[in-house]
């Protein structure tokens, strides 16, 4: 996770970047790993094909938590399930390699609580398909060329309690990418790349008025081309203590008929054998999605969202196993998308929103610090403890008001500890805490309930807290390896909520929140077999 200051190879995002790399299958021997537990089942198999130059890898997963939650709770607030299948095939010939990656997955949502309105979502599903073909040529450790072609399709379906259609959507992406790396002398490494992709999307929805026939419409069926190019150079001092990377990135969208050019700069200075100071900064831009341009409440005249990242990090290794890292960050944003007008109170009177569309009227700033203490060891105690303190403020130039961002979370704690008692037995614990984010909208708390306010994001979701425990025990049986595990999710049975919607009484302005709970106290056990 590149949480800020990503290099020039990454574009079309104003926030962090998640980089996922898939590994090749084993070229030595065929292995199989299967896991079955209350939370779900998974399967991974890999091995060579016709020799050591070609390998394959196939994996599949299926969740059972939806069945478990329904068994523990007669009327759960909502249930989510998923399944997916992945496969990768790789062939190597000399300095070249060719790989094909395929993925198919589906997730479902179910809320069958009685008394729902005809326009409420009771069942939903999201389907994903992905294919990626990549050719890479590395004639030397200093030079490599990578060419990729990719295709993705995502579909979504929403239905009400009567199985009537509410929403049908589909989005497709197809394109290609070229990346080039070349070392020049002992001091420089030059990277360059090109990207082009076509985005297609269509959405149709249906609404049901209190009287009369259903209202169906094709919201939009549109497409656009996006392209990008980048160039960057990494310089290393002769002593190896200082590294600087300077880059430039250009992105273009045909839907906006606009091109943005953005600088990037990062570096690292080794202050000693065990201490390193690093920094990153640059400009970032994100084009609006098709539904934001043409969907309900969309605006075809939207601008490109922009942000500037500044990050400073200090890392110190106390030993070969223990390190401390401190990050300071500042992110300044402008032309961010603001939602359509919302119900609010003005001069003591309730004001209902008129028909309006998305606008680029928000600007803001995120700043904070993150501290991580980590220990890595094959034996004994291993894990990490991290704490984040942050603040995100938004200013709306339409109303000249400043408020906490919809995603503002002041305090975040993550902890993971694992202790290997022996080469067969392992205990682990995972804890997560978040002071949580505002309930987006103009709401305030009264002595007995909530009501519409004249200020935005005053009410917050209750803090999130969850402790999970797990124990593993491994047995070797002939050529197979058997692992038994038992775990308890949400050991303290903390009631963690998500807010699914609001109801407002007119003209009083009293507000009722639709709250749903996430995982309850949930014990689980399972078995993993490898051979």
C-alpha cells in the first residue's frame, strides 16, 4: 500500500495506491493446499507443465460466514458472501517470459428484514471478470521491457424484497501498457511507460412510486478513452547514502478533453547504518468516473480532481528483527467532488434540496502522523503495533463552511502479535480500533434523538473495536502436512455499527438512522492440508 507520494508510474488517483503483484506457480514440483473452516474454504494448486520452463497456478475461495451468521442470528441485519477463482500460467524462454492471469469472482448481499419499502435493496450481487496478458523481456539485470494487455468487466444487480429489479449496471475496461527500465552507469536508473485504456459503462434503474406503474430508465450508456505517459530517473550517490527520484507524468481523458501534467519527487538519506530518512511529494489528479459524469446527479462539465502530497518518514532498526517507523503526511486537495444538495437547516428553517448535480466545489487538507513498531522473527514473538493520528477538513466554496471530511478518522490502532511456541504450535491475536467517521450529512444530536442541523458532519459513528484470537497446530503425516486451527472473531462481542441510511420527518426535521451491526462474537475452526 503506497499511502501517499506514489512514483510517476501510477496515475489517475488523488489518494493512495494499492499495488498487487501475482506470483508464478512452482516450477519444481506439483503441490496442493486446501483449507476448510467455518469462515470458508480455499484451494490452491500449482506446478510445472512439461518441464521447468512452464508453470501453472489455480486457486479458489468460497466464504461460509454468511451461513454461519444466519445460523447464529435468526434475523441478521445483513449478510455478505463471496466466491472467486484465479489462475495463472507462465512460460519462460531465455530472457523472456509470457504470463496469463485470469480471475472470476462474485459477491452477494442479503437483507431480508421484514417491513422494507419497495425501493429498498434486499438482495444485491456484484460480479467481476479480469484477464491480463504480459510479456516481459530482461536481457540483463540493468534492462527490462514489459508489455501488457488487460480486460475487466464488473456487473451489479440490486433487487427488492419482492425480487423486482432496482438497478442493473455494467462497466468494462480494456487497454494496454508498456513499461521500460534501463540502468545508465552506476548512478542512474531511467524508467518510462505508456498506458491507454477504453472505459465503457451503462446503468439502468427502476423506481416504484406509491401509485402508478414502475418507472424504468436507462441512466446512461457512455464510454471514454484515458491515456497516460511517465518518465522518471533515480540517482544514487557513489556512497549509497543518498537516493533521489524525479519524475513527470501526463494523463488525458477524452470525456473531459483535458490533459494534466504532474511532477513527482522522492528521496532517501541514510543517516547511519540503522537509520534512514525519506521523503516524497508531487501532484496527483483523478478523472471523474462515467457515472459521475453521466449518471443520476452526474455533471458532464466536471473538472479533474487534484491533490498535492507531502510525506516525511524516519525509520530506525534497533536490531535485525525490530524496527520503528514514523511517518508525517500532508495532503492538500482542490476541485474535489461535492455531493448534490442535502437536507439542512438554514436560519432555523428546514431547507429541502432542489435538483442539483455533482460539482467540484470542495477543497481540503489531510494531515497527521503514523507510528509503527514491528518485530520480525521466525521464532518467538513477531508482529507489529501501529497508531495513526489524523485530521481531514473540507471547505465548501458554495456555502463557505468548513467541516470534517466524510472519511475523517482521528485515531486508528492496529496490532498483530504472533507467538510460535514450537515448530508445530502457534498463537496469534489481532486488534483493530478506529474512533470512526462522521455520519455524512447535516445532523446533530439532541437530548432524546437526532435532528437536521445547520452544520455538516457533527454526528459520528460509534468507535470500532475488534479483537480476534487464533491458535494453529501442525502435524506431519507421511508426505502431507496437516494444520488444525481454531479462532474467535470479535472476542469481546463489541457492537460495531455501519450506517445504511437515514429517514427524516418533515416538517419537524427529526432524524432516524438505519444502523446495522457487523460481525458478532463468532467462533470458528478449520483444517488445512498441504501435499
